[in-house]
C-alpha cells in the first residue's frame, strides 16, 4: 500500500504539488484526471524518486514506511513499477537480449508477445524509432516481466495508441494487473472503456480536488471541462 501524506513539492521555487493526500490500497485501481500541467506526471516521478524535486513537506510511505530516502531501484524493489509518459529509447540494447540475460523463456511469454503484437520490436533497439503506441506496448510487456511489482504507475498509457491497440493494451493490462494496484492517467479516456477502475481523483493546479466514480467523473469532465471541477459541489464534500 502506498500512502501519500501532505505531499508538497517545488521545482525551481515553484510549488507544483500542493498538500497531496492519496492512498493506493492493495489491488486498487486508481485513475488520475487533470488538465495538462496540473502535476500528474510530477506526482509519478516524485513517487519513483526521479529528478531533483524539492519535497518541502509531507511523506510517501510504502506499507507504513517512508521511502523518501530510497533510490529509484530500491523503490522498484519495494514493488513499484512505472511507465513514463514519454518512453526512453536505449540504443544498442534489445529486449530479446535482456530477456535472454535474465533467463526469461520466450515460450512462457509467447502468447503475451502475440497478444500485444510486439514480436517485430524485440530484436530492435529498445524504443528506437518506435511510434508512441508501439513504445507503450513494448514497455507494458517489459514491466509485466517483473513479477515482484505490486503497484503499477502508468502515465498516459493510451496516448498515441490507436483503437485496435487500445483494446490490446486494455485486455493485457486487465490480465497483468489482477491482484495488483494500478494508478493510471489518461487524456483521452479511451482506456476506461475496457478497463474497470475503482476510483478517480481529479487534480487541478497541483492539488487533488475531487474523488469519485471514474466513469461518472470522466463523463462530467468530457461534458463540462475541467473548469467546472473548480466550482463543483463535490469539492466541498
Ligand atoms: P501533467 O503531467 O499533469 O501534464 P506535469 O507534472 O508534467 O503535468 O507538470 C506540472 C507542472 O510542473 C508544469 O507546469 C511543468 O512545466 C512543471 N514542471 C514539471 N517538472 C519540472 C521541472 N523539472 N522543471 C521545471 N518545471 C517542471
Ligand atoms: Mg503528464
């Protein structure tokens, strides 16, 4: 379980996250909504321990223990897996070589590779010259190989992914996240059609302003826009 307590984060003297309180329970499926620049990716990056964000207040706990002093790889070992909004290409490294090095049997994951339609990317440099959607599929598969992850943080997994591949990603994610906690952000909402989420939060200007049913909140955002969220009655609850 990840607990975020009163988390306030600054970059270059500017507050980007303001007093965030959030609990991600075991196996819970959480979606974070919010307009561009509201701080969703920053929240993920701070949870992972990336960059020199200045945590001016608050804490991030995994199963009750603070992880603020932990490195990125220690956080992964504690069970947090992450796919960034923008994939990183790694020239000279191929996923099939990594799989071989870490003793993954191709036959064990053949079905997954077919299901995500990523076979032809395995012998190419990781994410090199892949489209946005292809990168997401490859990264999702790579993350699913790590069996000790129990919370997935997936930033805009459906961005740049066409409809056919949204189906592929959704059904794969459904399968791989059974019994695992999942936190996603989505811009288009496309992934919500297939993937059942338990709870949604809305972020505005670095604050969490709303919590509720994902489909209901998304319907409201689509109809009324994020501006409406600022004055919504739910906020006062
Ligand atoms: P979202 O993912 O919700 O679109 P981000 O978390 O990427 O938003 O960004 C939130 C705000 O913080 C934006 O205004 C962005 O420009 C700013 N920001 C994020 N990281 C940095 C950084 N390392 N340096 C300066 N500004 C940053
Ligand atoms: Mg983002």
